[in-house]
C-alpha cells in the first residue's frame, strides 16, 4: 500500500526532498500536505499543473490544505494592495476549487485557510522573531529570490516573507510542503530553520514550471506578470484556441515544449481519472484520426514527426477549453473586477 501511495505522490514531480523521508512518512495513518498561493496576479493555465497534481495526493489518501496567502501578497513589494486582499483571496479560493472540480477531484479532504486567520497568533509571531534573530538578510533574500520581487531598495516585507512561509508549515500541521520548483529556496530554508526553533522539517515536493507560450523565442516560465506568456483561466474559447495555435512548439522538440508538458502533467492525468482517451482528429490525407491512451505514445509520435505541432496544438486547445468551461462559470466577471479593478 505504501508503494502504491508513493507512486501516486511522486509521479510527474521535479524534485523530492527527500524520497526516503517521504516513504517513511506515507506509512503513517494520517498525512497532511499543503500548498500556499499568494494572491497576486490573475490565475493562468500554468496553475493547473500543480493543482491537478494535488489530485494524486488526494487519491493517495492524504489530507490537503490550500493556504490563501493574503498577507504574503502584500509583503511581496505590495503586489496586492492592502484594500484588495479580501477580494483577491475570494477570487483565488473560488478559482482553485473550480479547477479541482473541473478535473473530477473529490474535494472532501481539501480545506482552505487564509493567512490572516493564524499569522497574528502570539506563538506564530514569536517564532518569526526567533528566526529573524537567526537568519541574515542575505540568507533570507537568497531563499526568496525566485518568488519575491526585490527592487534596488527592497522593502522589509520581502525578507519577512520566507520566514512566514517556513512557519506556515507548522501552523497548518503539514507533513509535506508542496509547490513549484521556484519555491525550493524558501522550503530549503524551512528545513534548515524549523529544527532550530523546535519543530520537525517538512518533506518537500516540487513540480516543474510550465514554460512560457513564447518558449524558445523569449524563454522563461508562464507568468501572471507577462501577458504574452500565459492564458488566463477565464479567457474566452476563441482566445484560448488562438493563443495555443500561435504558441511556440517546434516540430520533434520534446524538451522544454510547453504543449507536450501540458499534455503530460494536466491533460493525461485528468483523462486517466475519467477513463478517457485523447482523440486527435485529422483529415485522411494527413493520416487520419490518432488515438492515445497514454502520454508516452503521444510524445513518441511527436518526437518522430508522426504528430504535427499544429495538430497537437489544436487538440490541446480543445482539451484546455473543456477544462476551463466550468471555471469560467464560477469565476465571474464581477469577482474579477472587484479583485483587479
């Protein structure tokens, strides 16, 4: 049973710190994992990658908590103005729930907590101050540099941010800290510092980051702050199709290809749960219909040239729109307007 859980929890991950600790942890009758989301920019389809991965945690029997990190989003160079914290927290919680439900997740073991619900507690604040006395500003900045925006004259909040994220693990009673690989620096700080102030270090599980739509042309990850790099989770169907069809997807190139990565980490895990196959419609003169029951078959055909990039992108646009349909219904224009006026 432990090995079955381990296979579910570890698949489609970038790094686990550490595998031995995770195997031992999964023998416990109750295991808790969490992911934190700072309520900054509007959510995009890159967020589907870690959110779909959460379903593996649930299928393995784990309890899962989403931290809606409202205070963090203000401390990160005021990416969220103080007066918008509540509206954006509501938006994020609604959007995450909608994405999980669209993918067929059982959300009975999923909970949502806002940072303000516990981050003013006396013990929490005392531990932040304790860590502040142990860590240099250089170390805190290095830990948070992939997440926090540090200007030439950085605000103090950016240095407090990684200390709070480390202490959040304890407050949420999490055995596992989960996030994109850009969170690695902060969680390595947590593993270093939590034992210093009297707590256990968490197991850390990281997913890869979905590359930009511009791929090799511009590089980088899909980002809320770069309009051309992303597709909003509430984008209209025609816009989704247009952006995907026009995205960077070089023939036969597997590495760094965002289209293939999305198929692997999002589309096929969802189809597997729903016991569906991926059907790619093509005219007979181009080889006719293709049917895939696993990602590896699609990757093999793409790498050999049997699957053309345009056919892959059109099929992906169809699947993305199907996933986003229920999300568009629940994340309303009014909600977005309040959160991002």
